[in-house]
C-alpha cells in the first residue's frame, strides 16, 4: 500500500494545538462559588485557576513527525519522541480535564489546556498503537 503525496505531507507537517480556556475559567467560576462558602478554599482554587489561565496563554503543544514538543512562547522546553511512548489516554471523556502519557522512563500528566478534539486526533495519528 502506498500513501499519496498529500497524506505524506500531512503526516510531516507540525500541528500546534489551539489553546482552550475552559478548564481554568471553570476553576475560577468554582473558586467564586467556593469563596462564598469557604473563603480560604475559594482562594486556593482561584489561585490554581489563575495559574492554569497563565499556562494556557503561554504553553503550546506542537505535534511533528517524530515527537510532541512543548513550547513556552517561542522557546521549546521539552520534546517527547513518539518511539518512547508506551501508553496515553485522556481522562474523563464528558469533560476532558487531564491528559496522561507514559514514556519508557517516566509518566506525565497534563491538564487539558488545549482543544481536546485536536489533541485526540493528533494522538491517534501519531501514536494510535499506544492508546489505552
């Protein structure tokens, strides 16, 4: 079976995931409600929500032909080659909140700060054999 040139180009192009502010904004809304009942708990959840809001604005995931790259602004901070992946999954399908993947020597958990549909599509394209 041979692949068409357009299919080969699509697999070789880098894809940057679109940020999604649903999780941090949801946490901030919960923090406001919690603040009405328990001020300190609302404050802690609110600070975490603000942290995730900042991370959503600056962190980017880029899928290329060989690896998942994590960028902070324009600076690449880490690469995860697909050949080292053993498993991956997106937790809680009704409202995806956590992305898990395991490499040969480490486990990673990332909050869903990007489009969950685009994440799943890229994972299935680049490393479908390791899906849980």
